[in-house]
C-alpha cells in the first residue's frame, strides 16, 4: 500500500512500460472534460438567451396591452365626435334610414316554361 501511494505520487504510471495505455486514458479523460465544459457553456448561453427572450416577450406584451387600451379610447364615439367637431364636422341629428332592396322572386322551371 505504501509503495503504491508512493509510486502514484512519483508518477511512476507515466514512465513505466505500460505508460502508453495510461497516456491514452489520460488524454481521453482530458478530452471528455473539455467536451463537458464546452457543453455546459453552451447550455448556460441558451439559458441566458431564454431569460432574455422571456423578458422581451413580457415587455412586448405589456406594450401591446397599452396600445390596445389607447386604441379603444380613440375608437370611442365621444372621442371621434370631439375630433370631428374640431374640423367643423358635426354628428347627424337625423337617424339613418335602412334601404331595403327587394329581389325579384325567381321562377321555377315550369313557370318559365309556360310564359
């Protein structure tokens, strides 16, 4: 046990006859660590992008609600009447009249035939 720990501390596993296998494993572990670090970095970038887009959506939604309420106020009849009075256009005092057009009744085939 003592010799094993002493050999590990002296890094004997790097210079022994089987050192090529050990070096391959060490390079493999280093590559895995680099891939893991890069993957974590990409994941964090995506999380930050999602948070940024979520905040932007909330901001745009609140702006949409504000614009919609402004539009509703502008579409009200009293607002339109006030703006038209500034241009000397007043609302009508006579209510509108509905014009109905009666379409001629279509005759069926037999009635057309007897005429």
